[in-house]
């Protein structure tokens, strides 16, 4: 699991990601990281080579009144450094997150991917995720330049 000192390593890893921009400026990222570390039901998993973070994912769990009261799990921010793909680091963090979700008695873990690369989808399926069981919808906030 990630520690407070992992922020710089995570930022460096996220800068290699093709998915989304990293939180900036650094102070904004530091505030978010502090909130993440203190938030109950949120766990960040990392895989390291020497002292470099090479893969990560975030598990968010939420209480639920349905599903016999078992929690929902949400997997987000799954990233493996391009130079370390195919070496088991991504699988290690995803499986650790799933193990934690099952330990917390989650009914299921939901994962969405906007990636079109079939290798990404094969990876998730090989970790136990099944496509087509749910339909995902996304509502996006319209950004106003005055909000930034």
C-alpha cells in the first residue's frame, strides 16, 4: 500500500500515463494526496522496483444498503509505467486491490476503461473482470475557465 512519501513517485508515474493529466500545481496534488491517505474506504496500491513506483491502482469502497449490505468496490487510476508493462506489476496491484475488496466483503468491484487498446481489455479480463455485465454511463462536468 502507498505511503505518504510516495506522492512524487506517483506523480512521475502518472506523467507517463496516456489516460489523463496529473493534478497541478504540486500543491494541489499534495492536498489531494493528503485527503486520499486519510479517507476511510480509499486505498492506493503500488508496486515498486528499487524505490521507483512502477504501477498503481486505487480501490474505493462504499457502504451499501442493497446486496445484503455488502459494499461496492470501485477500481480507479490503474497505471503501469510503459517500461515495466508485461512484468506483473500491474497485475500485482490489481490483484492486491481485489483481495482487499473481498476482505472487506464487497459484493463486486467495478472498473471502467476508456482505453480502446485490446491488450488493456485482455489484461483486465485476465485479472478476473468480465465485460458486458453492466452498462456504464458518464456525466461530465462542463468546465468553465473561471473554475480553474
